[in-house]
C-alpha cells in the first residue's frame, strides 16, 4: 500500500546524515525522540513537507498522502532529476531532486480524498496517528469532511497543523501563498541583494515556517492533548525581520540593500581574494584587534577613524579601501592559514562541490 521515498544520491545521503546529527539528542544509536509517533503528511511543495521531514528525522513514522497520478507538485520541479531505483530513470523511478530533498524517510500513498473511499482512508489513518499536517486553502478539507473539527471526533488527541500563506482567517485567507511572494510582501526581497532586490537562493520563508510548525507540533505533543495549530508564511516572514523591523518601528530607519555586508558591524562581509571570496566579521574590539594584527596592520586599531565599531560603521568605505587590496593579494587557502586560531569567525565562499568537503569534516567532528 505504501511506497517509501528513496534517494541514493551521494549528496542527499550526506545532507540526510548531517540533518540527523543536527537533531541528535544522544551520542549512541538508541531510540529517537519521536519513535512511536505517526504523522499524516497531506502537505505539498516545501513548508509542510519540510516540517514533516524534520519530524521523520527525529524518528516519527511519516505517511505522505499524495494525489493520484501527479502526486506532490514538486515531483515536477525539474530538471534536475535522479534515478532513485536504479532502472535508468524510467517511469516513476525518476524523481525531481527538489521533491527528494524534502521527503526523505517518508512512506507515500496516493489518495483522492474527494472520493468517499479516499476520505475513509484518511479517517482510518487519523485514528491511529498523532499528527496531521496540511497546507490547503483554508476550508478545503472542511468541505470534504476531513477538517479539524471532523477529525478530532475520530481522534481527540490529534495535533492538526495547518500551514497557509496568510492565515486561516482574515481578508487574505483564501489567497494561495508561495515563499517568494511572502518574502516580497514581508520585506525580505527588498532588503536582499545589492543594486536590485533579490531572492534568497533557498526558500528560506518556507523552511522557517516548517521549523516553526515543527516546534509547535512538538509542544502540542508534549502537552499530550489534541490541538489545532495555524502557521502561515507571511507571519513567519515578518517575525524574521527582527532587527530591520525594530529599526523602522523604533528609529524610523529604513534599511538599504547591503549584499554580504552588515548594516551595523564593520568589517563584516565577503571580501575578494586572489582566487575567490572570504567571509569574516569582527563583532567586538578584541576580534577587530586580532584581525588587524594578523594582517600586520595594528595601526588600524588606533586610527581615530576606526577606533571603535561606531567609527568603523561611519567610515566603512575608507577602511575597506585600505584592507581590500591587501586581502586580494593572497588566496583563500593562504588567508585561512594566516587566520588559523583567530577569535573571529572566518570562512571561504564555497560552491556545492567545495561544500561537500566541509560536510565530511562536520560529520567526522561529530562522530
């Protein structure tokens, strides 16, 4: 009846292992926190599936319900695709990597809940489940007799999590929501990039909504009583604008686009080197002094233009004109050796091929 979503790509295996380590609460291979918890995942695309996947990483048995034939919309988000079952990518063995990256450790079943038999399957699953996650337009499941009020009669301890674009009630509740739209409306797109607005390379609003939902679900499971949880993309996005929102509400300051720079900390950005870019930031005076010492320019700590962070923020362009040519004179590798053991964070700007090397280091460190 159920088909397990499989993924044999090396990169996905590494990411899955890293995620499990990030969520690990023990040093061994004993029971996981959500062993014995069953989740019905009726969500699609990103925010809901990501939430359910995190729960699966923590040990939950996640059953993903998909519509017949087409399945989750994200199955068609390609290329790239991956041959997950080793038959050359014929037929249903070919999956989009977007879908695979959000649906590991789940079992999948096709159900048409508009049909009486489909509704019966959903109800039967809910009887023996602890959590249901869905992201349909508010009212959709209610019209089909499988909304929260209907299902709580079957299972009073059910934790029912709805993920929407703009909330379950209100004037925008019937509007569909996507990550980039919520990020646009909520101010993130306007504050991202350099000359023109830019979107984040990953659907950060979707992923953060999934994380908020995951935390709310854990809290409801801890209470041990049934509950209805509402999460929406726009509220998540607004909550993420913490310092930018505070700057405007309390100081009337509208942010500009800073690229990799920090509005209130200098130096702090991705600096060009002879073979790439290196990112670092000095968040206090001790870190700034260490940076100046390592680049053999201790005089920058006593220069009245740069004597403290407030001065450096006011005179950032003058400071960057001094240090940027020096940073461009060496490679990333040379600078990383020079900065070995410094108290400030520093790292190269990597593409995914380079990231794999650092992922191996991360996994070895946490063994």
